[in-house]
C-alpha cells in the first residue's frame, strides 16, 4: 500500500512552510542584532549569523535523516531513546559549569544541551506509555507511572540547575490531561477515605491541570500588573490601576466567550457554559484580588523579596534589570518599528539587553518591526500551534496523537514564557523562542522534534495501532 | 471516558494567550509612551561639548589671556583588566597607597549626586562611567604616561582646555577660573560637574559671554556607555561655539611696567584714556602671577597661601580699597568754589597755620598758586565759603544746605557710589552729606567747623583709586567723563552704549582751565609739589596728596593727566605708607607711567631706578 505513494504524499506542507519561515526570520533577526561591521558577510561562520546558518543546515540534514527513517522505529525504540537522553542528562552533571549551570555537553560553541533532547525522549516514551494502556480506567498506578516518566528528567534538569527547561516539562501535564490521565484517582482516594463519602469522579480532580495553569498564569500577571498603572496617551485623564486592568480583561473575555457560545452551541449547552463562565469570572476575580491585595499588604521586606525573585525590582548590585530593558526595547518599537537593522536598545553591540540574540531575541524583532511585526509573529506562532493541534486530532493512533500534543504544548510553553518575559508578563527564566533564537541545541532539537512529527503524520494512514 | 472535548480547553488556552499578548503589545508599543521614553533614556545620550573660552586681547591686539590644551587621565573601571597597582603607581610617581586612596576618593566623592529637592548627596559612582583619575596634566606630564597606557586597559587620555597667561600681569583684572560648585550647577543648567566658571575680575563679569555656547551631540550608546552612532544622523546636534574674544583697553606693556614700578610697595596705579574712558592700566600691588591659578592643582596649592598673605595680593585695591584722597581733593573743592561763585581765580587767602597745619610756602595770591603749593589754610577758607554761604539764619541749617550742595557736585564726578565699571569687586567710596553727619552728631548739631577736614580730603571722604583716576580724566576732559571700563569690544562689537555716554559734571567747562593751569604749575613751576613728575617735552598737569594715616606712615598720592591739551592719559597713583609726601613717590611714579605710555621709552633713568629700588613693604 505504501509502495504506491511517495514519501511526501501526506506531508503537511503548511506546517513545514511556517516552520521554515520562522527559521529564516530568526536568522534575519540574528543577522540584524548581532551584526558586526568587520564581518558583513551573512555566511561568515565566525559570526553568530554565520553559525546560525550552519546550524540551520545541520538541522535540515538531521530532519531529512529523521524523515527517511520509518516511523515505527520511534515507536519501537522509544525506551532506549529515553534512557539515552537520561544518560546524557547524568553525564552533563559532571561537566564544568557554564554561567552557573552544568547544562552543556561538548566544547565551546559546538556544545549541545541534553535537556533540549530529553524533551523528545520524554515525549516519545510518554506517547508509548499512554498508547499502551487503557486510560478509560485510569488508576493511581497509571497516574504515578506517567508522572514518573516526566519527573526523572525534571529532577536531573533541576540539578543542573535549569529552571526554564524544568518549567517547560510541566507542559506534558497538559498532554496527559488531554488523554484523560489526571490527578482524579489520587484525589478520589483521599476524598473517599472519609467515611460515608463515595465519589465516582471529581470535577476539580479531572481539570486540576488547566485550573492550576489558570491560577498560576493569572497570579503572575496580577503580580506584575499590581505595580503598574495603565495610562492612555490620547486620554491623559484616565489612569487605571493594573489590578483593575486584569479584572476588566477577565470580564472582557467572559463576554467574548458568551457571544462566541451563541454561535456554536445549543441553548442548553449555552446555559451550562454561561454558568461556568460567570463562576469562572467571579473565582478569577477573587483570586486576582487575593494576589493583588495580599501582595500590597505584605511587609515591605517580603514584598522586595518577591519583587527581586520575579525580576520586578532592580537588583541592588546590578546595573539595571533585564526585564525593564527588554520592555523598553519592545515598547519603543511603536506601530511600524524602527526599521530593519535599526534597533538601538537591543542590538548586541549596545548590549543594553543582555542575551538579545538568544532568550531576548523578541526584543530586536519587536523594536525593528513594531506592532505590525509582533502581531504577525504571534499570528504565525498561533498558526503553528493550532496546526499541530489539528494534526494531533487527525491521527488514528494514540501514540501519534500524544506525541503531536507533546510537541504542541512544549512549543506553546516556550512561546508563552519567552514572549511573556519580553513584555513583562513572566519572570525572566532563560528559555529560547523556538526556531527564532540563536543557538544550535535548541534549533536542532526543535527541528528533530518537528520532523519526527511530520514523519509520524505522513505515515498516519498505515498505522492502525 | 471521552476526553475529546478537552482539546477545546487547550485550543482556548493557546488562543487566549495569543490575544492577551497581542493586546499587551498593542498597549506597550502603540498606546503607551513610557517605554519609548525609557528606551531613549537607556540608549540615547546627550553629550555636551564644552568649547574653549573666549580669549582676551589688549588694546594693541596682544593676547593677554588665551587657552592651552591640557589632558585628563580618565578611566572606566568596567574596562580595567589585570590592574597592576604598583606598576601604575610607579608610572605616575605616586605611592601604592595614594593610588588606592584616589580610587576610593573618586568612588566616594566624585560620583556624588546631589538631589536638588532633598539636598541629600549619594554616591552614584558607576563602573561603566568614565572618571578622571588625574586632572589637568600638561603636555609634558601626559607625554611620560601616555606611551605606557596600553598596559593599563581602561585608562585613556582626554583633552581639555584651560587658560594660559602669556604675560604674568593683570591678575586682579582678569581674575581666574575654578570648578563650579553644587549651587551654581543648580542655578544655571549650563554648568555640569567639572565645568569651570569665572571666579573674579573680567572672567566673572563676562562669564556668560566668555563661556560660549555648548555643543550638544545626541548619540546612541552601548551599555558600557560607548558611543555607537550619532542619533538620527546628527539631525538634532548643535555645534559648540567658542566664546567671543574680548578686546580690552588695557595696554599690557604699560600694565607690566606699572606692576614693575610698584614692586615691594603696597598701592595702586590706575590709568585711563580720558576721551574714551578706557582703562589703560590698573595696577594693584602686591599682586600675583595669574599662572598660579590655572587648574585645580595650582589653585589648591596657592589659593590659601595667597589668601592668608597679610599683604593681601588677592585684594583688587584699585577697585575695592577706599582711601581718603588727601590734597588731590582740593581740585574738586576749587571747582565747586568757582561754580558756586564763592571764589574767583584771583581769590587769595593767607596761609594761616592757626586754622590748619601747612608746610612752608608763600601765601597764595590766586587759585593756581594755591593748587601749586597745596595750601591747607587756603582750602579751609574756600570750603568754608562753600558750606557756610549764609543763606539761612541758623549756622547749622546753613551748613546743612551748603554740605548737600557740595555733595551734589561731588556725586556728579561719580564719587560716593560705585561706578558702573565692567568688573566685579568694586567699592563706592563715601561722600558725606547732611544725613550722614546727622547720624553722627544729631540733627542740626554740626557746622563747618565740625566737618572741616573734608576741605583737604581727609576725614569722612573716601575714594577708590579708580575714582581718583576718573576725577583726573574728568578734569582732563574739562567737565565730563565716560564710565571707566575695560572691554572695548566683544567679538568685534562695541563698546556698549553705557560706555559711550558722556556724563557731565555740574561744573561749567569754563572753570576748568584755571584749575588745569594750577595743575601745570604743580609739576612745571619751581616750588610746585609735583615737580618730580615733570617730563621734557610733555606738559603734565597733576596734583599731589599726602594722606595722613593714623596707622603709620603717610600715604603718597598723585593724580595727573597729560598732555595738557588733547590729553591722552589720566592717572592716579596711590602708594601706601610711603615715607614722604605725594610729591616724593607718587608723582615720579605717575611721571614714569605717562612717559612710558606717551613716548614708549624712559629718558630719566635715575627717576626710574629710585622708584624701582624703593621698598615700602615692611611690616
């Protein structure tokens, strides 16, 4: 059956094209921000842009290799692959520390970060595990196994320490949530331990992970906004405290959701959903006020400690804090931007924004292309993420679907946290913007991850498992 | 359990985060200006370029005050690598501890920021900012250090401009520069820490002209404060403009000669060109070499020493010191007597020593002879007639009326208040009027006999040497003066309107010739008190004065102008505590100055030697 079809008959071109576009835009931005007048050649391998092009070539080559291998291999060899990445994670702990973390394997700029590849290994094994069990009867055992698969690499990564990648690994919880593996059995066990109580399932237990995500996301945004005052240039009289900005935004989304429901659901569903939205709004507002007023009410030294942790407050020993500089670069872009190669705050040469070619690459892009550029970039990432979700949902096999969701959620985390720290919505934890940031490890691992997905997808028809 | 619907939760998360971020970016990039301003603050720096100050020329176009290049040894701590304190200490010839202390000092002191509102100071020293380790090095000094600076990364030299004085004269005229203080920075936003400001003399008076216009460059800087490129291709930049040059009325050769003559003496010489009011020379003795006050190191080494010197070299005597004018004042009393009609040129008064002391001479039968002999009883009589004109019945009320009339005449000569001369540190002197004596003695409790010492320029009458010279210039002009001033033109334009205006006295022009004849006799007739001022081919008109002084020897003074017709120079000489009268020391000094100015050479070498050798700087 397969013999009559070419290798690319079911190849997902839209996903591949947006992936390639992001890579090329990333190289263009690296060329602009790290531009060295002494080495103007884009292909100068002594420069970051030259190296990035080299990494691009290597990544595409690796991608081709991955694509030529039958997708069965990943299914069959997921355990050895997972164990191999774990071994690398252990070895890296004995390497000399770079910038305070033992994250690099290899020499100098040619090193790789095993943590990047551990994501692929974990995604494959998790897919294999979930596809092998009957999740309709999830037990404490399956929950523990699934969590263990994630936790082992997480612990090793925390030992490096690499807080950013550690946080990214929690994205697998969403994959488990989609597949029905939640903390409900655990919570049921605790709740049902009380005499006379016997629940079949709990709503909180089932939706524990998205609720947790909402709580954390909302809390962090409220914290960041609690010191801000929203002003409007055109209406100088209006000053909205950041907290009320959060509440208004919640209300706005609630109303938007209700209008959306009018068009897509039946009346009965609508009533239920409306109730959920209203309760959600009330609960979210209460949470936001607890966070806001709790934070405001803290003793000043505790407040300072939290502010320092979040990067809100200037480090007394530091020249200036990165977040503020990054936001200045992004915010000064304006509507149309300062023009390509014209970033004044975030060019590597000026060094006002450290790491402006890696973790803060969004800064020079936003500074040069303005709001038009940033909205385009967000649109491209949303397309990429939703396309992967779409791909995931069209898979016949659980293995493929779980893997595709894992890719989607990992990329979503990177996107949300990386952009968040550029616009003051997330603490500064160093994780790259996928396909965009300078760096061989992340480009290679994301590319391999992508091509495995493309391969699995292209063979979706002959898989019956 | 069907979990398919859960995909909507994940899709919703992705979309909501996307929307929230888009809204946030729209707010940050398009709506809110805060971040744009912050970015400018971070990356776009305003760099000020201080231009060299305007230079000063004398009346012949000789450069009196110019600029010279000096070097600051700068450092940026963030760029220092493997700093070898000992090697560096050896290079600049300091001890290791001294080098360490200097770093400490800069960190604590020179990065100091004073909050305008709270007045609190905090150190805002930053490792990435440049600071001067050594300031104001000469070319010779930097030449030793510069070749080795490559061994000390983070250190570099920076050019700065400072004053230089090709002639070591006229320190009290030009003044000096020093670093601005916090108050001055707050008051005038022209100044930034480290800038210089004029502290005295012309440097201070013409500060706003001399400092020029600062240039401003907007540059995009890096985090290490390095300039990367000019902002908007220099569209908003302005070019620094040097202050305009000042052309002075001073004749630097005459000034130098005057300073030489007053060596080892305390006193003043002021010379004015009567027709223009330009000050030709203004000598204050003792003075100092203005080159001692170039730069911080020099000032800190010399300032307190000069300030505590009992002979007060920093004190601009010709401008600030108030002396009784002595007998030179008789010229004015004569003029007032003539104008009031209480005497005529032929009036004679006996030399009655019972009224007031006098030296031995024949009684003066007319006014010129009275001036020639400087007869005290004569002026006692003249001034009594001015004050007591018997216009009122009460002798006291009569004296009040007479004194106020007298004071009005005096003020018309620019006495009793500050002249509007273009320099700082002026005094006004004192011309007593009725109100003045009422305070001393009570209303209507005094008459001429109480205040008679004003008739011979003693007592309550006080003049600055500048005013004395201006009186001489006024007489030379036969009744008017232009306010004495230093600056002829600023950048080729000038003089200012106030230095063109003639100020007429209340004395008619016709009364001056008899006084001038008396002044000629003082110098050129046998028995004249000022014969030592006599010159061969030039008629000098002068008047001596011997000022009694309760603290020591009499002061010797002389006012004069020459030539008699179309006068070119009016002069006042005042020598403190000179043993002997005005004729002995001040007159020959004035004579030498006039000769020097008018003929460029000195014929009477003996007279010059006598003055040069005189030493009155004891005590």
